[in-house]
């Protein structure tokens, strides 16, 4: 049997295999961030499709941290019943689910929140509009919000939480010299720039206890001028391990770096897959907690090689599972052809229109075949 179908464990959370569904924005929540039947159905399809661990979409921990319309929220106890229904539905279908906790910071949507976006610094050149540099009290408030959100996730029955510190969201901004120009204890060297992230981890751990899985998603590097570099990211990860992180999902790039980050488009050969694998090898040599690798994973053969050679412990997928939520079961059945995903990013177009995320390319192909 392939190692990809061996069971795994993250701080007591038993997983059926080594496949992880990486978080995304589905655009399926209610206007106030409440969970909807459509979102629950999507998670159920993933569980039924054989995914070992589902990571929910980026879930905003406080109202001013909302990034997108129809984004799921965990900022208030009133949202717990819907989240409880989601977790229960996944469990009823044999799956495990972790909630990703997020705050958009610099990239919060002022039109949705009605507030000026908060950021580590009022850095210019990344987006239009005013940004408010966070005070120490603001930072402490966000740290508390993460802890409260984690407690809600635990109450709702989620199997763990993941701290979103990648892709240019708030905690990623603190890590990045491009965004973080602070002169206090939260700016400067990587020990200071990682302080907010470590404080969030400690607050969450205090809220949920030592036996509850707490993961992090973090950039190996930002791929922008003056952005986070692998050496500093590795140091930040070591700090997280010292403070009790249970697993690391390694990603890269920020919202504004599509041209500088490895190409997410047109992954048509195995050579273009797993575009953070060289960084992952360096991290795996130095970090001794489970490593989850995301980024351009499309074929079973590459995924198997990465696990067999010890580059990663788990393989994380997102866009392929939008088109094929049953991809893992397909591979397990013996059909090892690569994922049908074309990496064209068309799946986000319906979500921006309020229809929720789905593979638009597949829909067009079906329509063409029906007409032809």
C-alpha cells in the first residue's frame, strides 16, 4: 500500500490518509459569515471523497478582519450552531475537519467592515486607501480574538484549528519586512516580527488546552521585494515549535505577488508541480513536527515521491478538489491519472459573483459536450 494511504496522527487527531484539503475562500457563507447548507454540502462531498483532513475556508476571527464577501466567520457565539452542523456533518461521513482562523489586516475589505483596515504599518504601494497602523492594544485585541475564535471552533466540534499566517494576511504581514516597518517590540528582526504570531499561538493554546491540535499555515517566502525570506520563515517556525505548534502547512507568495511567485497557472507537467518542494526539504531537515506541503500538487506520482523521500508528511490540495472532490478515492481505487484541474483559476469567478466556488471549466465542457 502506498504511504499516501497510511494513517497519520497530529496531536492525537487520527487521520485516514496523508491527503489534506487546503483552505480557500468558497464565497458560500451568509452575509454575516454564518455557515450555510451549501457550505456544509461542500465539506460533506470532500469527506465522502476520501480526504484525510479538511481545512475549512479562511474564517475571520473579528468583524474588522473580514477579507471577502460571503466569507465564513467565527467572531461571535451566534455563529457556533452553524459551525457545529458543519463539523457534525463531516464526522458523520467519516472525515476530520480543522478550522482555519484568519484576519485580513491590511487587506480587510473596508466596504464590508465599515472600518479602516488595520495593519502592522501603514505601508504604501500594496493597495489603495488609508491603512491604520495597529497600536499595542490593537494587537492584543486581535490576539484575544484568535483565542476566542479557537474556543468557538472547539465548542462547535472541530477537530483542531489552523492559524493563517500566509499569503499576506495579518499575521503574514507581521512576518514580512515589506509590510512591517514597526520600531517597537513587534518590528525589526524576525524574533520581533514573529512575536504577534507566537502570542496568538499561546493565546489559542491557553484557550483550547495542550491536547487540541493547533496547526499553522505559513509562507516559505513572500516572493516580493523585501518580503519574508526562507531563513527568517524557518526561524519563525522554530519559535512556533518551541511554543507547541502541532503541524506546519508550508505555502508561499502573497496576494500581490502573482508574477513573482511560482506560477499557479497551467501546471501541465510534473516538473511544474509542488513548487515549494525545495524549501520544504530545508524546513523538514530542521523542523520536527508534521509538515504539510501545498502548492501545485496535481499527480499521484509526485505526491507519493514527496512523502516517500521525506520532503513532506502530508500532501495538501485545493483547486484539484474543487473540480474533483472524490479525487483521493479515485486514486485509491487504482485510477492514478493526474487531477483533472487545469489550474486556470476560473473556479473563483462564480464565487466573486455570489454563486459560490465551483469548476467553471468543467461546467463549460459539459455544456459543450451536451450541445455537440
